């Protein structure tokens, strides 16, 4: 049986016991209240007759019965008591409901009344068990001249009680029906919340769930309908740099905070320290959306390696292109020699060679980082193949990169150049200009292009959204650049002067 079913049965049993016990206590209490009400009633009747001025006068008359019997019977009929007895101090009855008992001794206790006290008792008299009150009758001098007793039999009390019993039973049953209805509603809600599972299933699921959460290598964050995460595993806290304790959406990296709800597959997000692949799927039950499941995989190292691979691949493509072009030029030189024009052959062969060799010699002499020098040479050829003129400025010089690793330097410069090449193609005469230099205080990378430029708000959006696709905007490349710059507490600025200019500045020896 499911948890909801077991809770419903348990609630019904508990409520049945409580309602039954409450009904019994109500009956007992009602019976007690009925007896108390009867005692108060018979005391009031007996006292009112005893305090009537005509009562002691009638008792002292030659024929008390003739005067008292009609009056007491009238009062008895009006009040509904079973008997009213007026008697002498020696128990002789002057009045009684049963006329044959008039003149006979009263059966019951009168000692306390003879002492001047009004009291009640339950006594088995001539009419059966009854609740009766006995009170003294005094004359003008305060002397007790008689007694008055009024009573109601147990049979009448029971009849009155049973007349009201259906109402009590009805109230008890109505309470049980209302409680049952509430329990059914609660059971249905509990069933939805527990997905109709039995306790053993829930326990097994929790054990497996806990084991899986701690063993999987992916980060997992589950959000319900609110802002607080319901599940966060250890890997998610590590990858997203989340604090211990409860996690809210506002604790996630900024790009993840603004993700649209729904299905997301393979979306790249860049934080200050990592490149993450994010998937998101909604949790559905009975066509109702319960929340979202967010999975996160680390792609930082892979992305860095892919960046280096792209640089090496572009360099290799550049070399292949140059080799092909060199073969064409070599054939041209040989043909010119064969035609008897050696001087023209020499001039043709050395013209482009001097220009290329000059760039190679300059970069290898001024840039003391082989990976960066190779990247710049490769980007020059890559840009030329795409119809873009890429220039490495004369003041480019790198003695040492400080704490910036060669991999980070390639990521920083390579992405800025790639973005600039793409942006420059929007102009009629595309060009890109690159400057990389360092000093004892800072490392400066400036990349200019002939594109339209990037306003400050567009740059901020590209840096903070943290995701992009290859065919989409340049958000991923810029986010990777920002990741390197932020790691060393540097700055990245955009301006439009002689072209679109992006400048990255990193203080030397200031890793975060």
C-alpha cells in the first residue's frame, strides 16, 4: 500500500477511535449534566414551595392535605417533576402524587433538612429510583414546622436523555464524515507529493538517490517551483563554486540565473574559472511541471586544449598554404631561368620571401614565447586566406608573460584575433591590427579591426551571458578572454577610435 493509503487508513482508525471516545465522553457528560440540572430544578421547586407564606399556615391548619394537595399537583403538572411531598417533621405525608400514600411516612432521609439544610439525594422511593430535594419549612418564628420534597424519577431522566441522544449521535457522525472527507483530501495531496509510492519504495529510492548523487561525476541541481534548490550534489557545488547550505538561483553564476525554463541541451556557459556544458530538462508529473533538473559537466581543460589545437591547426593550414604557394613560385622561377631571364627570376623569388622572412625574424626576435609567435604567424596567413589584412605592430614585444601561462596567452590572443577577423569582414577593406607587449608592471594585448565596433552595453552582455555557438555571436570567445583576464584581476575595455579596439590589460604577478 502506498504511503498515502497507509496514512488514510491510519487516520480513519485514529479518527474513529477519537470520535467514538468523544461520543462516549459526550454521552457521559450529558448524563452528568442532566443529573445536575435535575438537582437544581428540584431544589428550586422545593424551596419555592417551602418559602411560600401560605405553606406553614396550611401545615398548621386542621386539614393540611385539603389546602396543599391541589396546589402541589398543579405545580407538579407545570414543572414536570414526578412528585412533590409536603410532610410533617415526623415524616407524615400531607401531599403525594399517589393519593393512597398520603398520611403514610415519607421514605428517605430528612435528618439534614430537620437541621435546617436543603439537600439532594438519589433514593429508591415509592416511585422507584429518583433524584429528590428536601428542604425545611419554617414559621414566622424560625421554627421548622414541616418539610417539602420534590423529585424526578430516573426513568423520566432517562427518557429525557434518550430524546436528546439522536442529536448527539448525529453530531458525532457528522464530525466523522467531515474528518473522513478531510483525510481523503489530505491523502490525495500526499499521493501526489509521494508519486503514489509505498514506504519501502521511497526508502529504496532515497538510498539509491543518495548514493548516486555522491558518485556521479556530473553536477546536479534540482529546482522546484520556488527559488530554492531542492537537490544539490557535491560536484555541482564544486563546479559552480556554491556555498554550503541552502542554494538559491541567485547563488548560481550569472549566465545560469537567466536561463530560460524548458529543455536545454549542450549549452556552453563560462564562469570565472570554468567552461561548463549545461543541460536542463523539466520534471513533469500528470502533465504538471514540478521543476527543472540542471546537469553540469566540466569542459575547462577540453576547451583549453581545443583552443590550442585550433591555433596549431590554423598554423598548420597556413604552412600548407604557404608550401603550395611556394611550389607555384618555384615553378615560376625555374621557368624564368629556362627562358634566359635569371635577373627577373631572382627579383621575383626574393620579393615575397624578404617580406615573410622579415616578419618571422621580427617575431622570433621580439616575442620570447614560441607558442605566441607561432600563433601570430598562423593568424597572419589565416587572415590573408580570408581576405583580411592582419598586421602585427612594430612595438610588439614579449620578454616574459609573467604568471600568465602559454596556454592562457594563446587563449587570450587567439580569441581576440578570431573575433576581430570575423568583425572586420563587415567592412569593404577588412584589416586587423595586433599589439602584444609587456613590461615590468603589466601585460597589454590590443586588437583593432575595421568592424563597426562593440558598444559598452553589447560588450557587457557578451561577457556576462557566458554562452554562444560557433555560428552565433562571439560570446564564448569573449567569455574565455574575460575568464583569463578576471583570473589575473585585469581589465578588458572596448572603444571605437581609428577602428574597433579591444584592449586587455593584466597586471604582472597578480593572479586571483
